């Protein structure tokens, strides 16, 4: 599938505005050059923080520039691609080995995160999954997609199962089994499925956390539980699309800080600094960021690496906004300690006192911080009745109780 040298156009948004060109060499490295018209446009914004607003080819330190790497599939999506590629090689359909660039190139244009799009000028089309484009499955096919994910986990997947899943995974939603689907109103959503390795009702636990966060004054991705027989599936709306199908530029916090997203030494206070420089509404987002840290601490959401925080570009106000929260998961049994540090010298979040001491850096006075804490705490305290509404029984409540401090 990989070619030794390949040139693709990088386009932006639903209208496909040409903003640059991507040069891929030997399937292992790439270069990027801004289009001159985009550089001169009054609407110009830097697609990725490490890029310079200059003419000529720029070479990233990683495989691609960071904003494009944000569109790569996670480990679940990579697993699907590896299985498809292996089947194609066994059948003689492809000869080339799977190259690092292929994972991003196999993501279907219809579901690629954010507003960046890859266009092949030779084929005169946007990149699809493999050689044929299959429609994104509608919600009514959720049962078939669930069956396909189960088959993939158990190693018994059919070609049809793989076609349901191929190219539909995204960097959103974590490494769990999932697929992009079209919701009842025609908008994109993620269908997130239980894993065979689950030891508790992770699906309802995530939706519970999302609903609690909304009650706590946090903007979250819309989510709900759908039942496929007796199996709970989370349906989470994509927040990088407008109601009319428009595409919104997306950057993970990892990319904004020019990080791989897994280094523990990066700190939330660094995001405060970036928002003050490049944010469209920095004070509001800095306050909400601190509110989210309080919420994460109270529900023991410890999987808060930098790819689980994201930003959307606000073209009207020419800056980045904190995206709706996603991937919120109570982790009963985990050490109540954040993956991302609070400050560069204080380390991970592990106490109420630490968060309150740092509130001033988040532009909150002591009274404002105390009020915010109380609001979030009151919202989290109502987790049991909400959990029951979502279909959790007594054993589930017992499973999750250690996660909640309220």
C-alpha cells in the first residue's frame, strides 16, 4: 500500500480549502509545506504549534506534524488495520509491509478527527480506508458493529467484521473497542463497546461520569447508554463536527505542549500558560480546567494523560478553546493520583489541599475556589441515583463506590 515517495494535499474543513502539501518519503518520514495562498490569507492560523509561518518544506521531529498525528487511530484502530493488512497479504492482495505512515493514511476521511483532510491529487479523492470506501454504519447497525468488535477481540473476525471497523476508529475515545457511527439525527458519534477484559460495567461508568460532569458545570460530549440485547453500549457525540457537518480544527493538549502525551512531567499549569497566549477565551477555559481537575480527583479519573484533554479552534475569535470533556472514567481501586502533573514542581495531583493551593495560578481567588469545589462535590455526591437511572444494580454500585469521595 505504501509508495516510496508520495505527495498529498492537506485541506481544511468541509469545503476542502487547500492549506499545504504533505511529502512522504519511503513510508517512514514526511515533510510539510504551507500553501502560499493560505500563508497570505487573513484567515490563516498555525495548524500545529511546532510549524513556522514560512514558505518551504518543514520536517517534523516525529513522523508527521503534531496536529496530523492527532488524527491517527489509537491502539484499537491500529489493531483493526493490522488484521486487515495481514489478511490482504495472505490473500496476495498486497505485498508491501505495513509502514508507520499507513495508520494515519488508512483513516477514513469521513471520520478523521478535526478539520484536517488528506487529498490524493493523482486519484482526485480524499483518502479512504483501503481501496474501497464503505459507508459509516448508522446507529441501527450498532448490533452488527458490536458483534464485529467482539469477534476482533477473540480473534475470530470475518472479512465483513473488519469492513465494519476499518477506518472508523479515531484518536478520540481511548483505546477501548469502538467505531464511529451515524446517530439517529445524522450526526457522527462514537459507539463504545464493552471489552472482554472488563471487570466492571465500564460503559455505564463512563456515561455516569459524563453526566455527573455536566451537573458539575463542565462542558462534556453528549453521551447516553444504548442497549443491544442485555449489552450496554455508550454512544458519545463527536464534538469536532457542527450540526451541519462542518469540521472544527482539533489539537490535543499533548500537541499543544509539543509532547508525546505520555510524559508525566508535563503539567496543567503549562496549559494555563498556553491558553493565556493562544486562547480565544482564556479566563473561562482556565477556570473550567481547574473545575475539571477537581472533578477528576473526586471520581478518581486517573487516566488524565494529555491526549485526554483537547482544544478546538474558534475561527471567529481566532484562538483555541478547551473542548468538551471526554473519556471520563471512574477508576475504583486506582491510586488517587493524576497522570499529568499539577505544576512542574509539585508533581501529580493527590490531595484537595494541593488543588486549592494551586487555585491562584488558575486565576481563582480562595473564595471562588472554595465555591467551585463545593459545586463539584455536590454534583458528584448524587452519583448513586444517577447510576441507578443508567441501569446499574447493587453489585455495580459496590464496584464503583471506592472511586467517589462524596
